[in-house]
């Protein structure tokens, strides 16, 4: 029987937060007001770490600037972002972790609260085709059309990760019971709902709250890299 391997992304597979870093990158490019956006970006990031993020407000703040530019321009900037920010941060141990599950024949998926525009190329860098991320609305619903600056669907955040994962499994004609073992790797206490859903929760580079929770539950703790 095939096993299921789910991976959070930010601070789990990469030692940074791609959403926050993209915000800083937009400031660097000059496509958002440096002072106000940087301050707002830092506030949202602090709210996320504190477990009180308004995911809808955050998505709007992060996606609104994208609506001003063509997909071709955004793709060019994202390629630069990957080259300058993400690829230098890739950790061999994280790449090997994913590859190990793939080599075992497990069904692998990255499940992240960061939006799909930012994370699709990062998932590809790990060789993972299946991605559950916050969805970005397009003008006419077509995959390559311009962004509206809004999110759409159920955000893959906290309990929303369970909703989206189960919908993805259903699209494959599967449920949790089709897997002998299901793994989820995450660093964040925000992911405790999905961690408690799988058979094998792995607190990976966990924040202090998740580390304490994992220790109390007897969960495996995996440190792939030093905390930033």
C-alpha cells in the first residue's frame, strides 16, 4: 500500500519564509512602497508566528501588487527571486528527505499557507508536482491570465489545510484510509490540526510551541537546519 507524505514549506523544507521574503523582494524591486509595505509585511509575519494571522487580509495585501503587472513580468521577477533568494537557501538534507519518500513510492504533496504564485516554482525545485497552496484568483479563471489581486477558495491555513488536503485526495479518488501510513512534516504550531490528522506527525525544525506540544505527545522531532 502506498503511503502519503505531506510537507509544509516555510521553515520546514526551506530555512526561511518564502512569503515574507517575497514581500521584501517586492520592496527591493520598488513595486511597493518600501516603508509602509515593509512595516505591514513584518506585522503580518509576527501575527502568523503568534497564531493570530488574518489570512484573508494577508492574502489581499500580498496579492494586490501582483495585479498591476503582466504574468510575463511577474514570472521574470520570480525567476530572479528563485535565483537570488530561494535556491541559495535550499538545504541538501531537506531535498534528500523529500526524495527519500519519492524513492519509497509515497504520494508526496507540499501543503503550505503561502500562495501558489510564490510556491509553485519552489515545489518544482524539490521535484514535487502536487502542491496545495492558497489559490490566486485570475481575471477570467484561466491559469495564465492576469491576477485580480485577490485570493480564492479555502485558504490552506490551519484547519483549512485539512479541508484542502481531503479535497485533493478526493480528486484522486482517495481518502486517508487508503494509506497505511500518512506523514506530515511541519515547523509551525499553526499546523497542529493537520499534524494530529496523520498517523506520523513529524515536528520539523519546530517553533517553541510546537516543540513543547510534540514532546508532550511523543511525536518525532526532526531538526534539518538551525533556526534562523
